[in-house]
C-alpha cells in the first residue's frame, strides 16, 4: 500500500531526488527560469515556492532553514566567463554581479562569488512582497527531448511578463496539405502565364461564305 508517500518518485532514490530538486531550484533562483521536463517542473515548483515563502520572513531562523533545505552554494560563476553567450547575459532575469565580486585562483577555480541564500533574501524575496503564493509558472514549449520525445517546459518566476512566444505545433497532415496547396498554386501560375503569352487566334467572321460553296455556285 502506498501510504504516507508524498510526491512523485521520478525514478530516483530519495537522496538522488533531493539533490536533483535542490539543483533545479538553485538554477531557477539564479537564472529566473529553467528548461526541464514537465514532471520535474511540477515536482520542483512546490519546493521552490516554499523556499521563497521562507525567505520572505528574513529572520535568522529562516536563513538557517534555507541553508539546510537547499544547501548554500556559490552562484553567478558565469559572470566573468567570456565563453558565456552574450544574449543570455544581456537578457538575464537578475542583474549579473560585477566582475570584481568574483575571484578565482591561479588555476581558474572559483574562490569567491555571491551566495545563493543571500541572493534569495536580497533579490528573490523582495519581488514577491505583495504576493501570497503563486511565485512560479510553467510554460509549455513546442520542443521535445531527444531520445524519449518527452515534452519540455519552461519553469520561470513570475514578474517577467514578456514570456516566450510559443506557437502550436503543426501536424504532418497539415504540412502535407500546405505542400499540396503551394504546388497547386505554382502549377496554376505556370499555366496562366503560358496562356497569356500565346496570342489569341483570329476567328473568321460568321457571315462570310465558305470558299467551297462559292466555287460550286460559279460552276453552276
């Protein structure tokens, strides 16, 4: 009997599932949105919203609870990475920190950067001061994961109302019908062009007698 078992198992053990939810929530708070599968998005949505509610209290106890639930870590390590795409850097949900706030050792290893819990308390929680729940949304994308073809969605924080432009998928039958329509239009255009290029033949007047009939009358 499936008693006292809450949530989806996601085909993972308890420790693996907890680590996955923490990583997904950390990516959501760092970038403002993440692309994942629909079951994972539904699983992490409630977990992330509870963390935001906890961060809104801004007490020492809530800070310690956040550190215990999500494991504080360094974030924005991509801010000084020259290989990071410029379009993603310019359209980031949160403003990226200055390069002076990120320090690395001589081997390139990250030594100092903004911390996740501090970022949640100072940047994420103030966005939802007047909102009691419903901090995230799930937007279905017209994309599928390679391999099993599962649906991909976008889990994002509310506030950025300029969401992705998502259109409905075009079925195979619709694509074939569009090809037939385009081909028929092409043939019609080609046929109409040849007909207009040819000069119309001159028709003989209806009142003019036939030449054979004139010859017969002369012989008579």
